[in-house]
């Protein structure tokens, strides 16, 4: 009898939690559908994700194949976006560049999310000595401009795509840490957290089951906005020769290679620049839409 009661109790709790999660998801999607800029952001992101996933099938040419008979050709039927100084098709390079940009964004944000969340949870929940040490370290990192800190890290690790992703990920850690810490300080004083402590729940269980789950909304928004920043910073490192190395079809590298020919063949830098702008714009618009949808205080009537 007792076993049957416990099974029903835990099933009821799980059903309620599942219903709340489903309701939150439906409510968020309903709010996003009302936001036209967020829908436009989703469309832009979807286009670049499609390009990244199916680059092998939709790119008309090999992105690194050189054609000396088609050097610096303007947009035409043969090459829709023209060619660069080595005769490489710009459309193909931009399509494959979307794959690199998506990889940079996912890896960099994952690094920042993982370590920043861990630091924020520890600092906010335990406080005292750990809070002072960890947050002062985050303050030091925030005191240095992002791009300069990324350049310093890449200079230590060496130029390369993966090192650039690690550098960008490390740079984003303080942003996630401070957001999580602020959420933890607010949540840990709630009644349900005090009740869990009174029932004998351990610190790890309280942090993961009660605090972290309720801190996800600002983390989701920050992750989306950080994706845009990661793409920009990766393009900046590539432009400086510290990120992806030639002949990789990375947008920042394409800008760096074509900057000498800006007045002669402007399409070489124009189209990669537009690709960077649209991808960053898409993530920013989606991030703003998620912020409005997940935060009841910012929802539009």
C-alpha cells in the first residue's frame, strides 16, 4: 500500500512538472509568433543552418578550388556572387563559411555556458570566500576588452580555428557567470528551496533540481545573443590572421584576403560582410524575441 502511494505521488509530481514545462514551451512559442522581428531572425538563422548542413549539395563549386581563368570576375550567371583574387567562387565559399560560423558559435557558447554556469552556481549558492574569489576573477576578465583578451589567449595558444573558438569561449565565461550568480541569489531565498533544505536535500540536488532549472530562461537568452558576438569575434580574429587560416572559407579570412582589392573588386568583401551582418542580425533578433517571451515583465501586450 505504501509503495503504491509513493508511486502515485512521484507520478503525479512528474506529470505536474511535465505539464508546466509543456505549458511554458507553448507560451514561449505563442509569444514568439507575435514578434515579427523574432520570426525574421528565426528565418535568417534557418537559412544559414540549412547552408551549413547541406553545403556539400548546394554549393556550385569547390570552395578552395582555384580557377586562374576566372580571377576577380564580377557577379554573373556562371558565378552568381563573382570570384576572388584566386578565381574561387564566392557563393561557394560563403556557403561553406556558414558551416564554420555555426561551429564557432556552438563550440564557443558551449564553453562559456558550461564553465560560466558552474562558476555562477558555486559563487551564488555558497557565497562568502568562493563568491569573492570567483567574482573578482570575473571582474578582472571583464575589465579587459573582449577582443583584446581573445587576441591574448590566441597569441598564447597559437593561431588556428580551434584555438580561436577556445579563446572566444573563455571570453564569454564572465557573462554567463554573472547572470547565473544573479539568478541564484534571487532563487536560493525562495520558499521551495528552503523547503528542500528542511527535507534534507543535499546541496548538489538543490542546485541542479531547484536552482539551475529555474535559471535557464536568462541563460537561453544570453546564449542566443552570445552566438552573435562569437561570430563577430571569430570574424575579427580571422581578419587579423589569428583565427581560421587560409584557404579555409571563413568569412573573416575572406574579408582579410579581399581588403586590398576593395576599390577594384568590391564584391569580394561586400558579400562576406553581408553574410556576417545577416547572421549576427538573425541571432540578435531571436535573442530579443526570446527575452520578451521568457520574461513576463517585458512581454508586449
